């Protein structure tokens, strides 16, 4: 399954969750619901995966924790905030580079319609 095929399933799941739960909940609720829904669809899901950062020759064990990594291909960063800022996309791009992944989805569930809360971020895809 390609990154884009995986992303389509992720977006479908995000839509289902947003339709059911609506906006305004904690990010952790959406992460748990998304992990559940993606596993129900047969996808491999890892939550809160620590990703090291390397600075020059020093390996920093905890660069960040990925909210979700799907099929070892797509990183999902979940938000529940008033609005996404440009820096959120830049941060996800840094995560993609550190984790050597090509596609990330930034999903803000605190929107009226989920289509306004999804941003695709690519790293040499």
C-alpha cells in the first residue's frame, strides 16, 4: 500500500471520527479514536513512537514523539486547537525528516468541517 493509499484511509477515518465526536475534545481523545479506527481497518498503527534527533555526532534519544505512525509510512500529528499556524506544518516536516518518512498528515479536529483541518506535508514524495 502506498503512502497516498494509506492517507486516503486516514482521511476517511478522521471524517468518521469528527462526524461522530465533533470538535472541542482533547487531542488524546482523537489520537485514541483514530488509532482504534485505523486498526479496525487492518492497518498497523504505532502511537507515541519516540524518534531520536541527531545533532552533529550526538544522538539525542528523544527528538519527539510521533502521535501516530501508520503502516510505518505516514506520520499523523493530531491537534485540537483554534487554528493551525504555518509553524505546525514546518514542525511536521522536521518530524518526517528525522523519521525518514515521506508523508505526514496534520489533522486539527477543532474545526467545523474536518476538510478544513487536514494539511498534507511531504518530504520528497
